[in-house]
C-alpha cells in the first residue's frame, strides 16, 4: 500500500537508534541535534538515555522487547528554550463570551554524541 524508501544509496549507513523520552519516540544518530521535551539539567551537561527501543547499523537491526538490553544513547544539552506561540481561541456564539490564550512549549535542545550497543 505504501512505498517507503528508507535507504536509497549503497554508501555506508551510520548507526541509528530510537529512544523514548518525554512520552515521545525519536530516531537519532550521532552528531544530530534535536528538540525534546524540557529536561531539568544544566546546559553543557551530559545525558544518557537508557530507554532505547531499537538500534540499527546498516542492514543489522536490533529491536528490543520493549527496550534493547545494554544499549544507550549519549547526548549533550545545547540549549533550553520556548517553542513558537500557539494561540487558543474559544468563542461561544451569541453569548458574548470569548477567550484568547497563548502557549509556548518549553524544550531542551540536545546533540547526540554517541550510540552504544551491548
């Protein structure tokens, strides 16, 4: 039904992993920067994610049940910040009632430094 092309070229494919943090799952590889849910840690500190759901290295794929034993992802915190503003508008028609709220989600930007597989 769907035609997904995951790897188009035959060049060397770097190791990647799927980690779970903040109730979400992220596909990461070494050297990659990404924004995750806010973590209570200082900028510049090192993180280790032990909840690794999948590790892939070329054609080899190691899927956990539910996590891969002994696998971990190391990352460094680059920055903390707030996302774009989302406006919430509620209107009750014919009741002269409206409400306008704004929300900015806090995030932590990390850089993945390495993936370790058992």
